[in-house]
């Protein structure tokens, strides 16, 4: 039972409004700088993805799903994955999103036109 009380006390201290506010005030400048550096890249990628979707005649109701696919690719790039590893990871994502109902040819165009990722060759 003392372990339970210890956990509750640690959680209470860690989540006190004053503690959270102090932590956020300390982290905010770095968070703002990161946001200002990353958001332009993210917006550019989403705009290019929407252009591919427009060109392929994809229904607007499906945009969020294709954008989620594109964001996952973007995240892989930001993790410094490249080359055949990135191509393999992209193929896995295409299979995942195909199972969720997205069209493979559209995802392949996003892969090549937006991200310039070559198809995976085993």
C-alpha cells in the first residue's frame, strides 16, 4: 500500500499547476523555435500532397487519410531514415494504408512526387 501512496504523491507533485507552469515557461522558447523551424516544412509537404490528390481526383473526404499517410512518411524522414530502409518503411506504410482503403497508385505518387522516395527493391 505504501507503494501506491508513493506513486500518488509523486503524481500529485509532478502535476501541480505551479510545477507544470514553471516547466512549460522554461521549455517554451525551445518549443517555439522548433515549431517555427518545422511548421514551414510540414505545410509545404501537406500542400504538395494536396496537389497530388487534386491531380488524381481524390474525393475531399479522403484527404485526411492520405495526409495521415504523408505525415507518417514525413516523420520517417525526420527520424533520419534513408535509402533502402526508407523505401522498405514506405512499402510497409503503403500496405498498412491500402488495408485501410487507400489507393496504392495515389500513395505511390505521393511517395515519388512529394518525397522523392524510390520504390523498394528487395
